[in-house]
């Protein structure tokens, strides 16, 4: 099948590459000339495991190409995926400017039947807006060309994007046209081997499904963060509680890890957008407002603990003279993505409290430099930054932090003190190793580590 993917961000690039991998002819389009030039030369703008190899192979085999020429790409394709950004506007609602610009260009240039697929996360009702602007353009041209608009939200996770796309739990197709549903089914058939769960529904429900899924997951995280904070105060262990509740199949174990708050390009933006959408319908989404508030507060938990333990309140900036070593900057492991990363709030707060910060991250240092500049020290060695630091604070759970050389950590830090925002270690093991260890929700007074 001939496919055009518009927008070479995370979703667009991964989707385009995976569609090419399953034998389709794919043209990826972007307005960013430098990015397209880079992609033509095998330079992948994001870090995503396995992506580079797939891009190179499919380009070499002639199924995947890159261009800035949207008009020609549209003319050559049957299915056109719109995967451009929908950044939050000032009021939190999703900004549809880029999506509608693309739709307009398609309307101006299409010469035969086209399927337009909304792949970007867009509010309920967007497909109608896309249809309206295409119709406007066709009217201007006095053209009567058939087209169809489909909502096909993407659920892939960064860091596991290829696998998620190739073996999805489900694919949601929102359409009111049987012929289009068949074409979309054909396109996704190669990825349906794991579950065969391709769910066809009406367009508005498909648009809503994406927001509801992300909002539900964000709710689970905020809920668990509050349970963890309560565990700490009550002398319970949140890890045991997670096991206890996760074993109930109605609850499940996933997405119940407490931490430093959720980040990334999706959860914060989508939760805000759904709250906003509700407002526009004169409905107050009370629960999601709380989810968001809890998440903002959770980003402060680690620094509160650091300040409580190391701060000198007689000083204007209580952490003056202290150095905190940070492990992990990206919003989650296996990505260099710093969007809405809790590390930004944590580090800025540490700096505001007067501390010096030195940080390690396996992939995100380049991105982090764009945010913190020279205000913090970076290293590509996770141990170097510990030398002379007053404490280690773990912010992102990269695999290389899971089994570190504890003796080495101890010999480098000024005191054996670890604040763990991701609960990577067993408290009993840390006690044995002579560390003062402060995880999230599991250092209660009555804690017995089994
Ligand atoms: C998310 C959705 O999972 C995906 O389906 C959607 O398409 C896009 O948004 P992503 O943003 O890549 O994907 O990351 P995800 O792995 O879901 O993690 C999001 C955030 O939640 C991270 O900051 C992570 O640290 C946090 N998180 C996740 C927790 O704090 N606890 C958990 O138990 C799980």
C-alpha cells in the first residue's frame, strides 16, 4: 500500500518505519528541512532502541523515503497519516494549528480518493474539523473528490516504541465507512499476530479512547504516589502493598510504581487537555484535576526529603554548600526525552535551595544541556559525579543504576546517603551495606524487609 506519514516526530517516524517494514511504500514528510536531510543520510533525530537499524534497512530496500514536499507525497499515497504535534495552548487545550494546516494542504493537492488518518492525539471532534477544512479547500478548487477521515490513536511507549507498534495490545480505528475500515484492517493485519485485537468504532469514541487510556494510567500513578506517601507516614511498605493489590486481576500490577511523578510528552499534556475539553462541555473533571495536582506535588517529594535531611534552615538558601549527585535526567529510561521530566523541577528546586548539582544520564545529557546550560555539572560516568557529593539522588530508573558497585559509591560520597525516587534497591540490603537509604513509601517505622 502507498502511505504518506506527515510529521517525523516519535509517532510518525516509528509508524512510518514499521509500515515500511511490513512491506508498504512509505513516504515520510516534515517541514523541517534539516531533519529530513539528516534522515535521508541516516541521522535519526531521536534515541529509540532499534529504530536506526530499521530506518536504514527500509531506506536501503527502497520502501522508506523522506521529503519536505507534502503535495507530491499526498498525490502518490492512498493513506495519509497526520502525525504532527498538538502542543498544549496557554489554556491547556490541544493546539490543532499544525493538524489543520496539513489537512488544508492535502485538500489543496489531492487528485483522487484519499484516506486522512488522525494519528496525533487530538481532542474529540477533531476529525470533523479536518473534514471541514478539506471540504473548504475542495470547494475553492470546485473539485469533487471523495475522501475519508479516520481516527487511529497511537498507544506506543517511548523506549519500547518499535515493539509496541509491531505487537500492539490493540489497534483502535474510528471510522464511519466500511470500505475505509477494510483498508485500515489490511494495513494493520501484519501487526495483529499477537492479539488480533483491532477494534473498529465510531470516530468520536476512538478520539476519546486515547485520552481515556492516558488519563486512566496517569490516575493509577497519582493514586499510587499518594498511597506511597501515606505508607511512609503509617509505617507501611508500598512495594508490599503493590504486590498485595496487584494480585487482584481487576487491578493488575502495571503502572502502580510510585516515584517522582509522571512526565513525558503525553500524560501531562493529555490530562490537561481532557480537563479542558470537559470544561468546554460545562463539565468539571474533578478527579483528573486532582491527578494533576498530586503529580505536581509528587515532583517535590524528593527535594523535600533532601532539604529535611541536609538543609540548614538558618540559611536563606538551606542547601548552600551541599552537592547533590543526580542519577537520571530523562523522564524515563531508554529515551533522551526531557519533555516534562520531573528532573527539571527537582534540579531547579535544588539549585534554588542553594545546592550544587552534578548529573549523569546515559542518553539525555545533550537535551538536558539545553535546559540547565552550565548551571549544573554533567558527566558520562555515573561514578565520577559522586566524588565529594553529600548525597546521591536517583531520579530515573535506568538499568545501569539497578546493580551498581555500592562499595564504590560509598567510597566516593562524603557520607553514605541515597535518596531513591524510583525504589531501585532493597532497604534491608542497603542497611547491611551501611547506607542511609530513603526510598519512596517504604521507609516506614514498622518496616520489615522480607
Ligand atoms: C505514555 C503511554 O504509556 C502510551 O500508551 C502513550 O501512547 C503515550 O504516553 P510514554 O509517555 O512513552 O507513554 O511513557 P510511559 O512509560 O507510559 O511513562 C510515563 C510516565 O509515567 C513516566 O514519567 C514514568 O516514569 C511514569 N510512571 C510510569 C510512573 O511513575 N509509575 C509507573 O508505574 C509507570
